[in-house]
C-alpha cells in the first residue's frame, strides 16, 4: 500500500465498465427504441422475500414502499425515526432510487413496542406491513424481484418485438450483466474501487471529487474548487445530502492524510466501489464469452452454476462429454460462470482461466494484489465468488397502450436476486449509443438530484 500522504498519481488504465453490451444477444429482433424511467411510476420493483417473519423476536420487519429514494437514504431515514444506529437495520438488497420500489427491511428493536414509536411521516415512504422476527435481515435474503417497466416515446406496437425478445430470454436465459447504475453517474465507480484496492488514496479522491469529462455538469463548482486545491470552497459548494463527498472534503479541510479522508466515506460506500470493480471485470469476461459464442455453453475448465441451489462444480472432459450436461444447459438447470474476484473465489482452468487472467491484466491488476488487499480488510477476507453468465427471466407479460402521459410498452418479468432489469431492457430497446434511461423526473431535475 502507498503512504497516505503520497501526492503523485500513477497512470491509471481506463478499462471500460462494460455496462452496455456491444452486440445484443437478440440482435435478430429489432429494438423498440424509447426510454425508461421517464418518471418514477414507470419503473416498479417488488422484492420477493426468501422467507416470512415468524411473528416474534427482537427484530421488526417492515415491508416498505418508497418513491424517489435510495435504499441507503431509506436506512438513514429509518435510523433517525426509530432512534437507532444505521448498522442495526438490515436489508436484502439495494433498490433503484428513481422508481417505486417495495422491499423488506429489519430494525433491531428489542423490548420496544413498534406501535409506540409512531408512524413515518416522510411522504416518500409507506409501510405496507410490519411483523416481528428472530434475526436481522441480511444481504441476499431474497428470491428475486418482480419488475413492471413502461417504455416511453415508443409506439404501442413495439409490444410485438418486446414479447419476442422476452420470450427468447425466457427460454434461453439473459446475459447476467451488471447494469449501468452499478458504475454511477460519473461511470467511474469501478475505477475508484481499483484505486481503493491498490491503496492509491489521492487517486481515489481525484476520481470522486475532481472534474470528470463523463459528467462535466455534475457539481461543477465543487469539483473545480477541489481541483484548484480550495477544499473549503469545494465543501461549501457540495450539497449536504452528498454525505460521502462532504465527509471527505471535511477531512481535507482539516488537513488529514489522504487515506483518512478516503476512509471517511464510510464502509458501505467503500464496499460499493470495490464491488463495482468486481462487476466491471465480470462484465468484461461476459463480453468475451458473448463474442466467442460460449456464454451459454461450457468449456473444459469452466465452473458451472446450479440454478436451483447456487452450488458450483468444475467441468472436466468427462462432464463435458456427458449428454446430461447438454440437457441441463438447455433446460437452464446449469450455466457457465464468470468471476467476482477475491480470495474465496474458486478459480477455473484451461481457456476460461486464460480469458479471466487477460481481463484482469487489462485492468492493470493481478490476483496477488487483490488477495493482499483482502487480507488487510476485515470484510473483504471472504470476498470472491462465481456468478452465472446468464439468468432466468420468468413470468413475463407485455402490453402496449396509452395513458395520460402518452403511449407506452409495458414489460413485466421476474429476475433472480442480483440480476439487473436494465440489462434485460437493453435487449428490448437496443439503444445503441443513445441514452436508454431518463434518470430524472421533473421534480428530481428541479431539485438537482442525481441517480444513486
């Protein structure tokens, strides 16, 4: 690790996030065009819980509907309302900010009657039901999510193409790409994560606080002041709700070392950037497998994923030659996997290992550097796993129509946990170089808000 007072920034390889596919899987079907997220009501997400609360215990489970609010902001709001620390609140997964989403959260409230706490007053949040349970809700404690998404600026007849695409994805599976939201407004969350892994603290600060060509109008005054070394002015120009940026700038104003300033972003934000780096590598491997036509087939040396229980097994020559293997692939029982790098990730072999090593090398990294980082971070010691290169798309429904906001194509489907609906919508819309997502509704634009 570099010293936290280091001022020189080493050259940084600008590897792509791969948030969008270069070539859609369903390129034989014309895209509908149009945009999603023109308004909150056009993007609905409902979490499918892994289990129901038992009715007793120290944790209060709330099934919450939120509007135009990130999951992290929801946690802060609940912590303030119930008078508890943020870490006592559990959630199964992060949900979109500019959407209407329903998700389960847990709050550790031993010996307290939830009815005495009072109702939430924030108009962005509604509690649909509440029940007690014995344990905290943990990340990943969900089956999946149900999405209902309206495409705008499109003719209702686009439903024909949308149904063809979803039908094929239902039969064959969809590329399990991490969506653009994982990489942030500045499209550099993964680059920041790389800097954190390498201990390049000044580099991370520059990426987080300095000017960015990908979003030149984002927090312009604050970023220009930071670049000029006027940290006090940068702090004054930064919106108070940007908690991580405010914390880092306060550290710089106080003259703290770069490492301490970066650490002040908090563990949740830190981990999110590191996982964005993992996500970018996975997307790059997925693109390689899509390009050579092996994303839905197995290679000798692959690690295959069992969709029924999440187990992973090695694929040798004997397994590859077994007719049952082909049957299991065709029925979406198993799929090849890609890397979420870390010390706990089982490595593949053969050509699969070569592809993954080439992608990691292209990001200017090696496995030893990641292992060294993980050994010094408590939470990262168990980092690393395999992720299926494709996922099932189920319970599809498509219709075209008109409402008070104009024409639309409505797409509904369910995805397993960890999958991104925006990646499925790219197959339907096929935006190419055009922006597919309108992140802002009119109210958010007026408030100058940005996506999570």
